[in-house]
C-alpha cells in the first residue's frame, strides 16, 4: 500500500482532497479516485491535482467523486489558489485549467477572488443536444405537492449548468430531480442542476445537484451560472450574493463579461492518503 501526502480543504462545505504532483509525478486510477472520494473513506466532492505549468503558476485537474474529469471547479480553484498563495507568499496567482487560465487574488479579509471567465450561451458549446432556446428549455419539474414548473436556463461557465428559478427550493426533492435532469437527453455531457430562489435583486439562495458528485453543500460554478441566469432574466443585478448552507459567495458579472467569484476558504489540513 502506498501512502501519499495530500491536503483537505473546503469552500463553504464544498470539500476537496488536493494532491501536489509538481515535485513527484504519480497516477491514480478512476477506481482509486472513487474510493478516496467515498464518504465511507476520507470523502470529498472533488479530487484536485496540482501540476507544473509553463503558462501559469500551476495547472489544476479536477475529478468528481464518480471518477470523471471536469474542466472547471470554482471553489476548488479558490482552495488551490489559497494553498499556493500560502506556499509562495503571494496575493495574486494564475492557475491553468482545461477551461483556460484563471486569475486569483487574496484580499486583507482573507477572501479569495477568482476570475472564472466568460459565460457561454451557444447551444453547441454548453453543450445541448440541438439548437433550442437555452433561456427556457421547457423541462418539467414537480414540487413535493405536485405543482409543475416548466423552465430551465442553460449555460456553460467552464462546465454545463441548468438553473430553475423557484419560490422555495425546499418544496422540491433535488435528490430525485437532480439525477433525472443531469442525465436528460438535452445534455450530451450531462449537467449541473440548480434550484434558485430570488430573495431580492442582490441576493439569491441556491441548492445544487452537481454532475458526477450529487448533492453538494456549495458549488462555485453553479453560483456563477445562477447569477448570470438571474441577471439575464432581469431577476437580479449583475453583482449578487449567493447563499449556501455554510456561507455566502459574492458573484460579480462585470460589464466586460468576466465573472468574479469571491468568498472564504477553509484552512489547510495536511493528510495522508493510503492507496
């Protein structure tokens, strides 16, 4: 059995196991990632690998708890950024990812802000099965008392998302709805599913079923997607606070089309992972 050093961190309860491969390269199989991620083992929403990169401070790869690789992870990027900032004593850092280079900053309140990039609304790059109205996919979901909601705003913010705006997400069983919508025929690469409640123009509450991970306490890219969808539908301002179970992310969709995510991350816990 091999023992590997790793780090355990979370962003508002959205938790990660982070491996640093910059000095010593190694490979984990899909089954090993699934085993590590299991809540019966160490447990996490995503496994993150840090590697060397010639174009940025480090390159990140993200794997969901089902062992599948994803291109983007907002809270995971913020956690990895904080880890690298602490190591290098920097307050600004760049991170290479499959969805592009992300710029992160640390402020004097110990909050990490990251530029997630620009949202994509084109059907073939979300991607959707066909050219349909991404602002209303006309997907039906039912509340616990049988009330039918028809909607679904879809976009890509490094990975595919669909958002349903509802009055009260507690009236919906996301554990049942989530996997059904994640695997809906409209989404050839599956999708993240979010229920969003508009409190006012500056404040959203959301609940997320994450593609390949299931119900999560928080999801950074889902917060970005919900903020953009809310602004596009004129339900919210372009700068909003997104409330999760364990805290708030501020999402600011700037006029230059870039999305900035700001919030807390946990302290860094060093762990040993037995493979």
